[in-house]
C-alpha cells in the first residue's frame, strides 16, 4: 500500500503505512482500522443514524477495513466484510487469488466465501483457464480444459511452499466455472 484513505477522510491520510501529521490510527476489535484527524468528515448529511454508526463513542471513524500496526506502520489487510471466516481462521480472498494466479492453469480468478454448515464459510474460487482467456481458442475447448483440470492442483498450490496460505485457505476451495462472475460492465 502506498496511500490509504477513503471518501470520509477526504482522500489519503496514510502514506507508506505512516499517518500524515495530525492523523491518528488505531485498531479496534479484530484489527478494525479506526481514524481520527482534521480531514475527517463530521458526519453524513441529514443521516444521524449513519453518522452514529460510522463513529465510535469517543469520536474515531470506523473505516470498515482491517489491518495491523507494527511500530506505528499501518498494513491494510482488506475490507472487513470481504474476509472469509472458515472455522477459527480468517482467509483473505486477495491472498488466495494472488497465489492461484501464479498457477499456469489460471488466467483469472475470483475468490469469495460461501456458506458452510460445518465451518461457517468455505473458500470458493471461480477460475478462468488460459484457454478461455485466449481469443484464438473456441469456447468448447476451453470448457473441456477446465473439466480436465482438477481443483486439487489449485488447492495444492495454496498449501505448497509457493502458496503458503495454509489449509483453511485451500481445504474446501473449489474451481467452479470456466467464466468468472462478472458485472454487466465486465
């Protein structure tokens, strides 16, 4: 991360992990990032309930992000609501995606948590194989390539020395479809 900020902080308030002068950063429960400083908003216009929810009782802005502080240097892990909680572990989708993208059978990937009765959530990966990403290949051959590529190789990538994410990130990961979920805009 080089710059960190949000709309409610009127732009960047942390650079290379170090808060700007006058900006304070603290971590609340489970690493929730909170900010205080001169550039923060006073509240949401005409929305007192939203304002009350955005600030702690002692005036710190709840960012909705999670991170860590090491010698007063902030590292942002991601959005709190993106975290996948599988058993007692927290898995970050971007970390799993980064590892899976290093696999030669992955052109693109999206990772999310899905409900699981035993673990609370399980890690699920939507993988696009390189054959689908190549415009010269037909859709039919791309689909065949995905079905012949077992998800176990991708799970192994997450737990190998290359991936080093741990079993919770990979034990229930599934390759779900040849095309990742996309919005109307792509």
